[in-house]
C-alpha cells in the first residue's frame, strides 16, 4: 500500500507539472500576442490611418487613333490580287470599305446577287435594331380555356423558353423557364386535365422556300411555330442536334407532364377571346437574343426575330410578311436593296440572294456615325479563333487574322461568306463582305479566311 500511495503522489505531481508547463506555454503565447493599448486610445481617442494614395486605372483597351491612315486603294488592290484570285473561291464577289468614311477601297463584282447563307442575319439584325426597342421581350402565356379544367398555352414567338431546371445552364442564357410557368399555374389553384396549344400568332407555312428536306433532322431548323422549348432541340444542350417536327405540341406535352397531366390530353386549339390569364413568362431582351442569333448563327432564333419585326411593323407574321418587313425597314433606313431576294430571315434558303455591297453598306454604317442604333451589331459578330462560329477557324492557318477579324459567317453546302470588319496594321478599321459560291466548304472557307487575314496585314499607306 505504501508503494501504491507513493506512486499515486508521483503521478499527481507529474500531472501538476504538466499543467503548469502548459499554463506557462499558454501564458507565453498570450503575452506574445497582447498588444499594449496606446495612451491616446486609452483616453478614448481614435487614431485615423493616413489616406492611401489614389488608385490609377491601367486600361488595357484604348481607342484607335482617329488619325490612322486610310489604305491606298492601289496598294490594297495589289495586296489582295493573289488571295482574291484563288480558284478555291469559285464564283466570288467582295468589297472592302473604310469604316470611318464609307469610302470603297476595293471591290470585285460587289453588285452581283450571290447566295449569302447566314450573312442574311446581318440584314435581320439591322432591321430588328432599326424597327424594335433593344429591350423588347416576347411573351409566352397560359390562359384558361373554355372547359373548367382546360388551360391554353399561348405562344407569341419565343423559341428560347427552356425546360432546363432553374439554375442549370441552357442553350439560351437569360431565357424564360418552363418551371416558372408551372409554378405560377400551381399557385393559381387550377388543376388542369387538358392543355391546348395556341399557335395562331403565326400564319402561313412552317417551312420556307429553299429549305432542304433534311434540314429539320439535320438540326439546322425546326418548323417555325410561335411556341417552342429550347429551340425545338431533341438534345436541349447541343448546338445543332435534330429538331422536333412538332415543336408547339412538344411544348404543350412538356408543360402537361410537369403539371401531372396526361400528354395524350394535349392538342392544338385557340384561346377564347378575353380568356383569364393564369401564368406568363417573358423572353430575354432583344439585344441579348440578337447576340445569341449572330454568335451561334441560330436559324430558329433568326426566324423568330424576323416574325417579331413583322409583328412590330403590322405585317403578316409569315415568311412573306417577314421578308417584306425586313426589306421595308432597310429601305426606309436608306439602304440600296438592288439584287436582294429573301425567302427567310436566317439565310438557310438556297434561293436567297444578296449582293456583297449591301452587306458591307450595313456594316459600314454600323461602324460610322450615321446609324448609331446599329452599333451593337458590331459586338455581336464572332471573333476569329475565339468565339461563336469563328471559334474553330484561324487556329492552324491564317493566324494573322485571329483576334482581329470579326465577322458573321455564312455556310451552305456550296456557299460561304464572311461579312464584318478588321483593324489593319495601321490601326484603321475596314469593313468587308466576301462571298463565295459554287465550291465546297473545305475549299472556300480557308480561302475566305485567308482574304480576311490579308486585310489585317494591310499597311497600305
């Protein structure tokens, strides 16, 4: 027992020593970190730190010099002689202008009507910016039907409504959500058993003259109806997947499924006059949709914007009314439409024709002081080697144009085009429209890219 008692006392002593040691260490740490109060602080005074020096911004973007020299037309012609004679261009027309003055510096056959492909979207965007407010939005509504448990989905021309969950990415950033409609309907207390889809906002055929039979399945277009979900894509996150042949009915079925309604109870119909509203969503502003249309060369969105222009001008919301409204808007803005023949607003029709000089004139006036409402169009243009439909071009070849060429592309099976602007080596802005017909894309696109890159290297004083 004496041994055990001594052992307990030794253990207690050891524990006390450890505690004292820890307290000593802790105390040392506390003493190290305690900052004595200054006398003025102890008296209740406040010490104000000296004001830091001002921050001087270091802008990385600078305006181009107003005195940058205009290229000499003869020198420019010499520079472009070889790349513009490339047989890979097939039937070719082109024009280059000084953006500041509008002076034509070089051209070959600029008045000749050519298949413009998606460069038609330059004309559609110009007409939209001229005819409509930049913040214009398109509605998609749900109203009560004639039967007690019947709802009507009323499309008014927004193909960008998405079925992707809120907070998840979709192909049209900023678009309206189907989930919003569903939530509003549920809050209303209506318990539908039937969904009608009203497509009366559009008239005429759903497919344009000059569209090819495989374009819907190929993902280039959908039947143009005034209500769609995710642009009628069967894969909602892919750029050009196969499209639905029945976009409006599909939208109704998606709404029905989300509400727990049997999709078999979805059919086309009309909203009754004065129908009570139940839910509604609005598209992103026009300015955002135009940027998406131009950057991705979205044909469905272009056709919807075309109808938007027609409706805004009081024209028939059909293909015929759309192209008339676009033409009338551009003509009233002072553009020469000689040689222009349109059957759609997207440029997908193989029967469309437009001269290079018209495309260039629109871009030149967007670049100059005459038409400030068109200036945003320049920001919508893809950047060579970086964004939109030019992201995968100018990478392995024609590197001089990468980052400097900004242009709307046009692509059909035997038609290629570029319409945009470039800053040359002398820091002068040049607008251009370059159009190739009758050659495969594998040949014509690199030849057009080489031409635009050559403009970038121009130091043609």
